[in-house]
């Protein structure tokens, strides 16, 4: 029987089936305090005046910066392979979340 031994420093990541399907989002709202970044992923549906947060991810400032760099790097690689990503002049409706300002 073969054992799955990790090399030193290697991380074994498990992807549960219900997470592997993913959640579609076409809007992200980012807020922060002095100790964390909060990213809310939202799905807007045309002609529906209400939208729900589908997922919320909370990051340390250091991890948020690493994520930003990883996204920049991946967008550059994507555009090199598939061409420039077009950004339409789409205006989202005004958003009022009735939430207090972030505090720690």
C-alpha cells in the first residue's frame, strides 16, 4: 500500500465537493478595518432590486496584499493568452447596506 507522504513544507489541500462547485459572483464589495479586510461576493440579477451576499471572506492585511498581487499576476497571464479583458462602462445602482462603519 502506497502512503501519501508530504515533503517538508508541502501543504495538502482538500477541496470538498460542495465547495468545488463554486459560487457565481458578479460584484465584490471590499471594506476594511485596521486589522482585517472583508470581501463580500454578491450576485446581481438584472431587473431585481435586491441582491444577497453569497460569500464573505475575511483576510489579514498581509494576505489581502498577497491576494492582490496574485490576481494582478493571473490577469496578466490570462490577457497574454486570451487578449485584453474589456471593461464596459457599466454603472451599478446606488448601494445602501445600512451597516455601521468598520471598527476593531
